[in-house]
């Protein structure tokens, strides 16, 4: 295989990938391509003579403690009875590159030495910035496309099975991300107070959703208030982002893997169900299709996890919390210059749509949850 065949990669990307593979002791020729790694990371699929890998370059944070916790979760999960595949970090022969770069990279949150061999710090050849890169063993499969509501039954089962496995984990490292319901701690650039100020007086950059922002100023305070008391519900390690982009199916359409544990943290157990339920609400599907899909999602999850009455009671608010979290995330990225305002505006419109939907359908949703 020749690197010259990799027409989809820029020369600087090829150089970086070769350097990263060498850090992991992989010096054979390779081919590679960019993958859809989401909005938080750059992802590359790499093919070598002996094995295939996925390389992730973190773009929105440089916190080593977050990566260390993610990898600790994955390592611990591999020692449970979890039957689906999950990413396996490649371990370096040594962690010297991290030590060397530490001398130049100050002010970071450093984990303990024994957790520092599954990632490396590299310098971007264009910007000169230091970034964290990790290498995972490649998992076969494709992201599912939801053509039938019946497909959501195995997704619910997979999320429930994962929840059961994660509940068994005992980790020495502390999670970095706060629980979803402690949203005031998660986004210092977009605190609840600042978001409400934007609702009262929408900035010009968010003019495309100014109407929705003004409408939300009367609705968001009640949602923030509803989050009080959530700390009394059952907690455990959760993935926190189970959806179509983070799962794989095999050639027969069977659920085969759950990916991207980047945001795993200590949180409400029921968030593992509320997140995919929230993501279903703005799909381009009929109401009948959506209700069937939601019913299958809930049924599949509850086949694996017995939720309490209080957890079921909280789900409607947690569905909206998921959307609110996404809004605050992308407003923060807008304010720091990472994303264009159009991205945040789109999420604000979706939040308003979900809140309107919940206003019309909460009673029916609660009946579905308590069948």
C-alpha cells in the first residue's frame, strides 16, 4: 500500500497520521480516509498490513483527564459481561511522548501516569496547537438508518444492556463532566442566566431564531426549576449519547457495537433512555411512526433495566433537558468561535419544537411510559 493513493487526505494529515502511528509503534505502510467523527473530533480510518484502526483527534477540548476517564470506562467495560462491541484503545509501547510534550504544554489537567499510555499529544502542523490523539482498534459495521419503528426495539435493548454493564463499573478516576441536570456547571460561557438574557434580547448573530428565543424566555425558567431534586434519583456511570451516530449494526441489521464514550460520566441512570427518546422527536417521520418507535425504545430498555416510578416521572423533563444541553453546548461553541451561529440557531429551533411537542403530548407520553 502506498500513501500516495490516499487522495482524500491532505499532506499535513498524512504527515500527522504517520507520526501518530509511529508513536504507537506502527511503522508499516498504511492507507486512510476521513470519517464522520461528529462535530467534536476529527476521525480517520486507517488500514495497515496487520490491522485496521480508527484515529481520533480531539478538537474541542485538551483535557487529558477527560480522555483518561473515557479510556478507563472502556477498559473496565471490556471486563464485564457486556455482549456488544465497544472501542478498544490501542496501548503505546511507552508514554514518553506524553512526558516530553508535558514540558511544553502547561496548564492542563493531568491524570496519573498509569493512565497516559493510550493517547498522545501532538502538534498540529498548520495551527501549531497541541492536540490529543487516540488510536482505537477498528470495529466493523455501519450506522443504522431508522426505516422502521421496529428497529428501535433493539436500540432500546442495547441501551439497557449497556446501562446494566456500566452500573457494575468501579473506577478509581473521577469523572470530569457533571451530570446533565447540573447544567449550570457545564457551560460557563452560556450559563442559564446568559441564555435567558439572550431570550429577552436576542443577539444579532442569532437573528434567524430570534422569535423562538423570545418565546423560550417564558418556558425555560420552569425547566431549570424542574431540575431541582434530580439528585435523588438513581445514579451510575452512563454513556449519555446513545443514538444512531454512536451505534453500529452488522450486515443483517443486528446491533453490533456502541461507540464514542467521550461524554461518559456519573449521571442519572434514566438519562440513558431519555437521550435517545429526545433525539427521536425531531426526526422527519409521521406522528404514528414516532409513537411506535418511542414505544419500542422504552420497551427494549425496560426489558433490561427496571426503572423506578420516580425515574419514569422525570423522563419528560429529561427529554427537554437533553435538547437544552445541546443548545447551550452549541451556543458556547459559537461564542468561542468554533461553530457558526447557524448551528446554534438550528438547535434553538429544535428545542422550541420539542417544548411545543411536550406541551401537546406529555400526558400521552406518560401513559406510554407506565404501560
